[in-house]
């Protein structure tokens, strides 16, 4: 069985600011498992670093006001095509991300304020019955 993991949690520099969110607890949790790293933002060709993205009234927008919704939702659809072909046990995702956030996301004001909610990939995974774990819960 495989586990999907937000690539930034594994130390890949794919975070909006050019860095990563390496999480030793996540690395230990998935140790010995077949890991599928995922990053919809990179799959969408948004590069690293990139302008921060939040969900604004249901639409993925960057801080400069550019609508990036179609590109990210297409990347999520491609990610899901790959996931559906695998025997995925669960997904461990980066907290607060507009794609991977599980329990909370930023409110769309680019002010750092959090609200209850999920990123677009996390929501699709949950809707399809996959076990989704917020990295902060490990």
C-alpha cells in the first residue's frame, strides 16, 4: 500500500516561498511505507517560489489578484487520476494549504487569518472516502 504525502513535508523545496515544510514526525510516520509525494501547485506549473495563493469566495486566487483556479483544479484532477490507480492507504497533507489543507485554510484576505475548511485536493480526497491526515495531527 502507498501513502500520499505533500512533497513539502518530505523536504522538497516546492513551498510558495521556495522552501519546504520538512516535518520529522511525518517522515517517521511514513518510514518504511511506499510514498507518493504530491504537490498540485508544482504539477500546475506554478513554479517555486511563487505568489501565495488562497481560496477567495471559492476561487483559487494569488495575492496579485490572478485567478489560478482552473490550473490548480486541473492539477488536482490529474493528481486524483494517479491516486485512483494506486492502492492508497491514506494521504498526509500540509496544513493550511489552499490545495492540501485539511482542517483549516487561510480566509482569502491574505492577512494570515485562518478559517475552518479544506484545500481543494484535500476536499476531493475526503469526498472520495480516502483517509486524510493533517500533518499537524501527527
